[in-house]
């Protein structure tokens, strides 16, 4: 008798052969990978994560957020570069359909999935073409704010020198430190808004430019994450460089978890470590591709950066949604 059960991502009713219990399967509607229950009344059981695989100790499972670490086809292995599980693991696989714009936020259940950095860049380009005005405007606002802060700092420095008559005056030093901290705080605030905007666009949600200025509730926690991440990275770099690179590839996503899941500092690190399993190499590839795109953008008379920066930002957001098993916008197949 066929097994029927609801998808734990989109709640669509699914039917599989009766000999499929315990296998991994992908929902044809939302592409979520899950374990097929033994009967209709049983809940899919997420695979346990092994915290011993994480030498930094933050990667343990999170209460209330099961994570299935079924990454046999993750990374570059298994002939399925960064994509979902191989089709032979899905007994009811159907031809891929285009995902519709998603309206859900970051409150659903997460699962550990492999990301596809090259595919994310391709989707990011399609999203850019549909949201070019918003994304270019966002880059211009960020650049304008940074440039305005720099000019204001320089003007204040010149004014203080005129008032004190001594460029080495302690008063000037205090003012310079204060203005520098304020400038960094404002840029951090805008940066949080940029992450929120990128994730929202990647989900296909309706977004306004004002989201750039919505990072206030996250600022203090973001500062805490930034301090710990910087300390960990530099400590790792001092230990013959390789540990620093490993730390960065493992915990660079903590900023996205903090902003999207609205969680605490240590929770953000733990989620990042948990979902980095099978995705460190893909994260490295994403960083290389994004860097190459930005270099090409600046080589094209700088104006090209108005395209490459948003595409890279969207690719990061899409990879974040991929690696956490969340739904993201996808283009319709050609001809539909």
C-alpha cells in the first residue's frame, strides 16, 4: 500500500511506493529533502548531526530546528555539484517546475542541504534583471552613505584643526575616534539592511528600498558576532593560516543566521557551523566567483560594479537559502 504523508516544508500531500520507508526524497513542489516515514502517521525523522565533526564546538543541533545532514551528493562529490540529493534517492521525482515567489520569512524549520554557488549566481542574475532599479538604487545608497560619512569626517577633522591650531591635539584624537566609531556603526546598520534586502529579494518577496534602514534591532548582536568572528579568524590565521580559513568558511554564514532567524550570537555561530557541513568547499567557490565578478565590474569603468555587486549579494542570499533548505525564487523553465 502506498505511503502518503505531508511535506514538512509546503504541506503538500505526497505519495510514494510502500517500499520507500526510510529513504530520502525530494518534494516536487518545494524541493525540500526529507526522510520518508514508515507510515502515514509517523513524522519524518531528521538525521542526527555529529557535533564531533566540528572542531570549534558550535555545530551541534539546535533545539526546535532539526537538521538532516544528508549530504552524500554535497560539495563537488557524487556528480551533483552543489544541488539537491541525487534523483535516484527520490522515488516520486517529477520534472522540475519553476518555484513561485515565496512569501515566507525566516521562521520555518531548517535542514542541512548542499548549496550550488554557480547556480546561485545564475539565479542572482535573473533576479537582478527583474529588480534592477531597486538593487542599483541600493548600491548607490550604500556608496552614497559611505562617501558622505567619509567627507563629513574629513570636514570635521579640518574644522577641529582650525579651532585647536594643533593637529596633534588630544581633543582632535578623541573627536577622530568618536567620528570613526559613529561612521562604522552607521555602515554596519546599513549592511544589516542590505542582508535583509538580499534575502527578501532571493525569496521573491516584494521589497522596498527602505529595508536598507531596518537593521536597528540587530545592531548590538551583530556587533557581538562581528567581534567574535574577527577574533576567531585572526586567531586561526596566526595558527599557520589554514585554521583561520577553515574558521571563516565554517562561520561566515553566522551573520545571515543572526539577521534571518533573529537569534542570539552563539546560536548564530552554532547554526552556521551546523549548516557548513558539506558546504565549506562550495562557500570557498562562491567567494572566488563573487570576487572575480566584482573585479570585472570595477574594470568596466566601475559602472559594471552596479551590476556585479548586487548579483554577488543575491548569490550569497540564495546560497544561504539553499544550504538551510528554505525556498527561494527560481526562473520559469524556457517555454513556460
